[in-house]
C-alpha cells in the first residue's frame, strides 16, 4: 500500500478530502481540461476534472437524483429537457426515468469526457444510450441561443464556476436560458457549496435573482464533494417548486437510492447559515 | 508550511478527511483516552479523542444544536436533563437555552476532557459554567443506575462505540436509561454514520428497538465527521417526536446557526439508503 498514491482535494488552505488512487484508468488533457479516472477501494470509480472530484461511483446517485428530480417534479409535464454539460451521462440517466419526457438533449463541450465515461463509467454513461437521449457536442452557450422557447426544463450540470464553465454562472447565460424555456419552464443548476466557497456562492445567487423571478435554493449531502453540503438553484419566471408538485408522481420514479418526494420537501429547508446569505424570497422557499 | 503536520481521519481503507495541524495545544494521554487539541486555519480549534475528530470550532454548532433541540422540543416541558459524556460542554450550552430546564447534569468520565476544554475550547466549555449546569465526574453507567425516574431527557453525547464507550450503545444501558426517565421522557443519542460504519449503525438501531417502543432516526450534515452524514437516535417508551412539538417554542431558542423548527422536521426524512436498514416504524417517522 505504501507505494500507492493519494489524491487530496483541498477545501481550503488547511483541510481537504483524500482518496487513495488504487489504479489509474485515464489520465489525459483534453482541449478543455485535465481528465482523470481512477479506481478506489471504498468509493469505486472516481472522475476528476481539473483536479476536482466530479463524481464517485459511491455517491454520484445523490448528486444526479437531487439535480434532476425536484425540477422535473415541479413541472406538471416536462417533455423536452436540456442538460448543459453532464458529459458523464448520469443526469440523462435520471431525466429519462420520467414518462412524460419525450426528448432529453445533452449539450457537452468536451467529447472526451463522454467517450471516457462510456468506457469507464458505464453506470452513468448508460443515460446517453437511452432512446429518448440525444447527445450534442458543442458549446451550450451557443446552442441555447439557437433554441428559443424549446425546453420545459434546463439542467445546468457543469464544473466549477472557473475557467471555461464560468459563463454558465453569469447573467447573460441565464437570460439565454430564460428565452430557451417555454412558459412554465424551470432551470436548475448545481450551485456549489456555501461552506468554503462563500464568495462564488453569493455571486451565483445574486445573478440568478437578477435574471429570474422565482429563485430557491435546496441542498443534499454529497460526502465526496468539498464541504459535503452541496446546493442546487431552482429558477423560473412563472413557476415555484410546489404548485405542480405531485407526491404520487414522485413516488413512481424508479431505481432511486437517495431521492424521495419527502426528501424533495426537506431539501428546501436550509441551515440558518445558508439563509442569511440569500434573499428573503429564498428564505420563504422552505418546504 | 511544508514543515507542518497533517492529521487524517480515515473513513475506510482508501479515503479520509485531512486537516493541517497549525499548532498543537494539547497532546496528552488521560486514564481513558488520547486527547489532542490543535489549531487549524480553516476550521479553528479541533479536538481529537483517540485520533477521531470530536469537534471543530467551525461545525460543532451543527452537532450540538441537532443533538439537543429536537429532543427538548419533543418534550412539552423538560425540567431535568442528563447529559452522558459531553465533556467539551457544547451539549450543556444548548440544553440551558431552554427556559423550562431547571437542572442540566453532565456526567463525564474523563475530567481532563473537561479541564482542557475549559482552557482551550471556551466556545463550548461555557456551557459548564451556566447556573443551571451541574457537572459530575464519573461513570454514567453507574450514575444512571442510581437515578431512577429522575430525568425528562437523557442525551448520550459519547465517543464512538468502541472501547470504554461501547457500553453506552448496548441494551443493558438503554434499559437503565429507560428507568431513569420519567413518564413521557425521551432519550437521544449520537448514533454515528451509516455510510461507512454500517455494521455498528445497524447494531445500534437493533438494540434501541429492543429497549424502546418509539425509535426514530434523524440526521444532519456535519462536514468534519466521517462521511459528513451523521445520525441521531430518538428513543422513548411513550412519546414520539411530534406530539408535543411546538414550532413557536422552537423559534424562540436563541443563538442558533443550523437548527430551526423546520430543520427539525426535515431532519427526520432519511435518504432511501438509510431507510432500508431500519425498521418499518423508523421509515414512518419522516416529518
């Protein structure tokens, strides 16, 4: 064991999470980012992008279930869904579980994330092979500008708001998302953790509030992400998380390990320290 | 920085959480355990017992608030409260916030935990100096046998269920707790994480169910604990978490950073993977 390497993702200058690299499966630099996939005894396959944990086999279900189902259940009949990023396929895997979904488009800029996921992360990549799934390789910022009034739900499943993904956390992109949504449409986005990235986090919610009328934050515990307390932003012009929420419909979503309709309600209750940093409308969003 | 040491608490053979030791404040072996307190730039003071993180200044509020307030708010008028263990004082600090509490006894076996906490962890140790607080140095297992029908709430704030604390997670102790409770009394206990200590966790809930009629599990995210998903066991012969729950009373508890009455309700909703391992009555406990 002593000759094995360890990977540590720092959450701040003095602390982090450490994972033993039992076997390196992929270690490449794509035109967009560094991509690494390795095997770990405890958490299975691990994918890093630019040295940040994107997923582990052990807890990716929490992230993907909680990113997808609250938005799809807030909409009474989501038919066309766009996934921005999401190259590992896990988000698509959850989207296609909803019977109303006719077409789930994934627009991912980095084709190598998709191809290596197909090879080494079949448990998420299976989403890309579903008959309802459609995979587009390209820049989602451009794609979404060409698709106005086209989607019921837009799911932003991106890397951290630095580098080439930063534009996905900014007002101009949010305004484009707004135009790509049909009436009653919903956007949901992974929005990092307020615990150790407070500045980013505040800025994201400030910009969401500037572009959308209804903005709500919800959360899940994702042990292998920095801080383990992870948030998601629900945003819409004309829909809140609860008006169309149907517990019976939620109970029929198959193959879930974390999500339940009751968990959807619980997830909108934030710790007080997350309340203080968001607007009043946010605080009233508790389930 | 390169000459500084790091402490890693392993959650399994291949992963853990790592903290930089910026300054060692205490490093002793008491008659019961190894005790270490150090300073870390990001999370403040850190206390280890037998090389396990007991608290960090940054997130101890989550543990202490969520250990104490759900049980005290489930009881309509808690007057006499016993804290088993809890030598850092943080649990007492939360207990004495409730106006109905007349007397909060802390029975801690290791006097050195208390004295070093007073010196280096004043933010929790302040609980021991409150006029309602009474500190007993001794074995809680013996103490509780001598105090039948004496408490409205018993809070078990112990180390992990190995070594000298193991007896605090076993049926004979639970039966003693039952006898020490008045009618309508409640026990609450920190019950580890099911994520990486499934065998312990299952056994704890099996034994709780054997001793008590009403057993419910709830949880909080505690970033610096192993797995970050941490559970608490609520146990009673004749009370459930909701019959006496008064949201207005809960809203009056002062100086909270994580807990809120809505969070108390949300916390009883478990991820599905935690449901499967507990009894049906547990699953029905969702708020």
